[in-house]
């Protein structure tokens, strides 16, 4: 690390969470639960203004900036900070001896609220040495630009006051570092389902759930699946995990960054955590009496809250997963994708590369609800995307006990006159439970080659059979169009192995 000290007028080193809240009180509106709420000017990620220093090979979806230009901006930033009061905050990402990182945030004091939120996402540092990663955050900078420098392991976040940029800056660096060390950083939630198998024996089944923000990843990650008694669900992580070559997964964070739009008491686990005094809100409507209106999206439909992991029911003292026995790619389509499909290792690598989902207000609010593709459902990949697809394929081939599934949380059968048969949370959570219990019999889909349910214990999925909603010609045309779209998407990754592309053609 070439940069581990910043020269400033005053540096407030590692204030406590109470001190951070005090430093941020000029931005706080206090809720009736005594929790802090803040409002930012920028209310979603600045993907279009994010760049990676091009000293390394970049992926198709990544925008590069030259070392010369990045160094010019860096020098301007360091010069600017000499006359400023700043906060230095050190936190730790990860608990394991294999993957843990010392993270340091420098931010101008005026924006202590961002440091307050970030403090609650990570762990108390157990290292006193120089940081592994640094982020320098100046929200008041006149130009909006984010520069990630994976060689120097520094990120510059300039001209935006959206908290998510701080959170993701460190996760992006960590995922790249893990990849360099033969692992894989994954944008996925993790959990354990303790269930009885067909012989009545209690088994622990590890799950990874992939999905872009707003597609149901958090909801499914924290759900209890109706398990009782000895059978239970244990929540591990909500956002990013680090997988090694054996399929073991190591957690990163101690706080969950939840979407709050529409949150109500029917979502018991999330709601209870959200109204805890330690929760910190961003861009959520609070009235003058401190009442929270989760249905009001006047500020943004990307309202957020940082909740402490320990306030989520069914968590324990571990953020790691012994093994990802089941990997679930959450997609959200409304036509011919069934509620669940079982994939081979090769198909899993291909669908990982497809990363099909919908756009949300967290990414591009102007396109919210539209279909989109993002490799690994991970907008924070650094380096060629094909490397990630090849790596996950290699891990799955070397660990044949790992299984992968495609889970649709949208609808089936949509057309111009019909929104489609909605796949409910109850259906999705029950399917996951039966995956854990091996309670599904499968048959092959003739169009896609993956396996689809023939029978699911306790569920009638007959109304989710896609073909019943279309004429034979309509169905074939949708299949043809979707195959063409998918092949076109995959063809842009020039280094991707041909056999993974051919999965869609077969």
C-alpha cells in the first residue's frame, strides 16, 4: 500500500459509534424509535461515473481511466484535504483467518453520517498494521467521479454523498483480491437450512443466493421457510461472500443494507430489525413526529437502512458457510421461465455469466423494472468477466456435491392482456426448503436442457407451467428470441469458452 496516511488540518481518528452520531447530528432526523435517519443529495450508485485504473485488464462492462489521469486527480484530492477536518475510520471485513481485510475510510467531517453508516456494516478491527484497502471520500467535490485503483488498493469517491459508494468501494477491492488468491468474490447472500432428510436425519445445507438489489435476495436470505423445532434457518450474510476452491464461503460484513420500500409488519424479521434503535436510515420518509413511512417514495424508491446483523432473527455468531451445497441464481422474468430449474455445472457457469434479472432503483432508477443482465448479478467485478465464469465452473466441477438452481421470483405466462401468474414468496421459500430436503423429482426441459420439477413435495405448481399460457407458435417464438438475446450477450465476452456459449444453443 503506497498510501496509508493523509495530511489534513485535523484528523479525527476512529471515533466511537456514539461520537460518529454526534458528529453527524446536523444531518440527522431522529425517528420515534430513537434511530438516526439521513437524506442524501445523490440517491443511487453512480455507475456511469465509476472508473477502474487501467493498469490491469478490464472487463467488457468496466470503464477505464489512465494512470496519468488518476494520479492527477489523486494529487488534487490530497492537496484539497490539507485544509480540511477529516475522519479516519478503521474497520475489519471478514472474520476468518483465510479472508479478512483491514479497511480504512477517510471522509471529510461534514459527512460524518456516511462514516456512521459504514461503521455499522463491518467489524471491529483486530489489526494495528497499515490497512489493506483505503477509500478517500469527498462528497462535496465539484465533479462526480469514482476511481478504483486495484494496484494501489485505493478508491477515490468524489462528488456524491450516497452511502452505498463507501460500502461497495471496499467490497469491490476485496472481491478482486480474493480472485487473485484463487478464490471468488460473489455478490450473494448465504444461509444454512437445518432440515430432516428422507430418512429423518438432521442435515445442515448451505445456500448461496445470487441476485441484484430489489429482486428478492434479502427476503429469501432471511426467511425462516416455516421451519420449526430442530429444523431451522440460520442467516449468515446478505451481500458479499468469498468462496475458495473447496466451495467454502467466508462472510464479509456485520450489517445488512436493506431496501425499505414497502416494508411492513408482514415481513416480520426485517421489520423488527428495521425499527431497532441501532438501525440507520438513508432516504426514507420521516415525518415531523418521527414516524417512518416505508410506503412513501417521494424521496426515492431506493430508501435504505443499515441494520446490525445481530438484530436479524436466526443469526448466530458465524458469518461463514462451511460449504455452498446449493447455489441459487435468482432471476425475475414474467414469461416462460419456471419457478425453479436445476442446472448442471456447465449450465451453472453459463447462467452465472448471463446474470439475468431486472433493473432496480438502486442501479438506474430511470430503467427500474426493465430486464437486464449482469455477470454474476455483480456490478462490482474488477477484471475480465469470463475469468469469473471459468472460475465458478472449475469450482463446481471439482466439487460435484455442489448443486445449482435457477429461481424465478417474477411471474409465468405474461402477455399483452395478462401480467402473468405471480410466483409468491411462499412458493419460492417452499421450493428452497424442498431443495434442501431433496423433495423434488425432476424431468428435462426439451427447449433448455435443464431440469424442471415434475413433482414438489407439498406444492402444486401446475399453474406455473409456461406452455399453457401460449400457443405453440408464441411459445417457440419466445424461446427463439430469448436464445438469441442470451447468445448475443455471451458473445461479447471474447475469452469465454465456446462450450459455455453453446449451452444456450443446445
